């Protein structure tokens, strides 16, 4: 089997792109799969500039109202996190840059319907004047990097032993979480098995696309030809919560555990 590496990251990490590029350079994967949906990329490409412009306008309005400096406003982790959410995910930007430079396939395997449901509410909810004002007023003074470090510390604890996911607060809506995990795990499994069957061969891009059980819009980048040299891993990059071994046997990691995946965290570059 082709080695499978699951890399758990914290979304919206302001240092995430650099960290992920470091992992990609060290691991030299044969293919990369992301917890990013085709719709997430498409909608952000279409609406991102509008969202970012509206974000800046709302923050400027709050700045004039409160007479706070722009730097002070953006130091709050929640507000900076929203800025990162509006942009293309750093996971996608880093993986696409690496895939294009190294001529390896990139796959977007998250569910587009879930992403669309969230992104459809960006302008009416996340970017509303009330929400922007609330994020500024409720800022606890911690920067986003401090919040990211705290999440990675929690990730190490949760990955150390099986966890009761709902009571640990890792999922607000357990039924939706479990359904999403099932879909992610199934798509990752089918993709990994399809890639493994081509191990040791060089195939054309069209042959690979036609032979994988994956929708065409889920192919983020596809070189031609594709060299499936043995020894290089298939890398999956997603939120660290999906890598927890939960006692309900529901997370992505548990559902693909028979593939003998290796788990890593995005902040641990020394492994």
C-alpha cells in the first residue's frame, strides 16, 4: 500500500501556509488531499474580493466610532480569524503552490453542500455590522497566534488517547459531525485505494482522472503525466479534530485506521 499520512492542522493559522509548505517539502508526497471542498474554492474566488472589501469597510466604521487604532482592532483573535476565513484557505494556497511546482495531483475532498451552507451566510451574518462590532467588543486581548497555539496544545492532549468527542466539545452538532466524518472517510478511502492501484506506474492525467472514483470538480490540480513512484506518501490535510480516536468510533481517523495511517500535527516540524 502507498503510505497514508494524516496531517492535523488548525484552520486560519496565520503561520499555517509556511508550516504546511515545510511539511510538504519534508514529506515529498505523491499526492495531496485536502479537507477543502470545490465549492469553498469556487465561492471564495468569486466572492472573496467583495467580502474582504466589506470587512475593511465595517472595521473602518468601527474604528471611527470607537477611535481605536486599526492595529489594536486586528489584534483580537476572533476578528483576525474572520479575515483568514474570508480568504482562500491557507491549506489550499500552500498545497496548490507545491502541487504545481512538483507536478503532483491535488484533490479537494470535503463536501461542497456543507461549505455552501456556511458561505451563503457570510454577508448576512459574519460580516454584519452587529457581528463585527461584537467581535471587537468581546475581544479578550489574545492574538490569533496565541489562540492557535492553545488549539495545538489541546490537539496533543486529545490525540494522546481515545476521547469522548461530544463531551469534549469537539463537535457542537454531533449528528452533522458524524455524517460529515463518514463522507470524508469514504472519499479518502476510495481515493487512496485508487492511487495505490497505480503505484509503480506512470499514467496520463486523463487516465488517472477517468479511473478514480472522484468527481471532476474535486481535482484541484492534475499534472500530465503522473509518476507514481513507490515510497512516497499520500498526504491528507485537515482539521486536527478529524484525527482524534474517539470512543464512539466515528472520526475520520478511526474509519480509515485499517489503512495504517500515520498521524502528525501541523505545528510539529521536527518529526
